[in-house]
């Protein structure tokens, strides 16, 4: 079993043990994913580059960052598990699309959207 599938199964079992399927439709899981991503973002709001590096050096703050990251991953795995999405396949396909949108010779070292290349 691929590691990602094992993790999806772990999340599935956790949720089924708590009878949470009834709450996990696509909309609610997408909201949860967004909410958790914003909780991660909130940790970095108004922080300087130096302050952010210090956060990763602090065991307490690093754990908070890791917890929020895990919450995002949990919701992503659950969304994929409940909706039959092969995350590995989806990622590989999306990277191939992005290779065309962002050719290395045009995108290297730039943070422009693909529509802004000349």
C-alpha cells in the first residue's frame, strides 16, 4: 500500500470511530481545509522573516506550526478519501500542466503568473 493510501486509511478509521461521516461532505471538508490553512497562516501574520525563523527555532511554536500543518493535511486526506481522489495522480497531472504554464526558461527566478510572461 502506498504511504498516502495508508494515511488516508488512518484518517478514515479515526473518523469512522467517531461517526463523523455524516459531517464530511465535500463542502464541509473544503471549509475545514480552508479554515485550517488560515489558522496556519494566522501564525505568520505580521511576522518578519527573522521572527518567522525564530518561530521554527522555538519548540513550542514549532509544535503549533506542525499541528496546524497536520490539520491541513488531515482535511486534505479526508477530502480525497471521501471523494475518491488519488492525490499522487492528481499532483503528477497538475505538475505536468504547470510545466506547460511555467516553462523553466521563462519562470526561473520569477514569481509572475503564467499570463504575465512575454
